[in-house]
C-alpha cells in the first residue's frame, strides 16, 4: 500500500466549521475516487484547511491519480500535485 497526505488550503476568505462545509464548497478532494483510491480520509486542520490522506494499491496508482484532474462542486477543474495545495 502507498499512502499520501496533503494539506488543502483555501485562498478565499471563507471559513469552515466541519468537513461537510468544506466538501460542500470544494468537493471531496479525491478521497472518494475509488478508481484510484483504496481508502481516503479528510480532517479539518484549521478553519481554512483540511488534511487529506489517501491510500493506494501502489505508487503507480497514486501517480495516475495525480495526473487526472478532478472537479469541484461547481464543475471547475482542479489539478492536484503538490504536498500543499491552495484552492479558491
């Protein structure tokens, strides 16, 4: 198994009291993409950031997921690749 943790920080001024509020605005940030992810978890790190931990079968699955852009609830493309990701 290959596990990756990333911190997602918003660049807007909104704050989030819980994970449900974050997901409503930014989406699940890959934790529900079971094409690639075996298991995923999200925790609130601060009112403007979350920690996302995803487990993959192997590093190749992670690299494939990293190259596949996701979408937020508004349908906007989101590309994730760095250890710390900022999103609006």
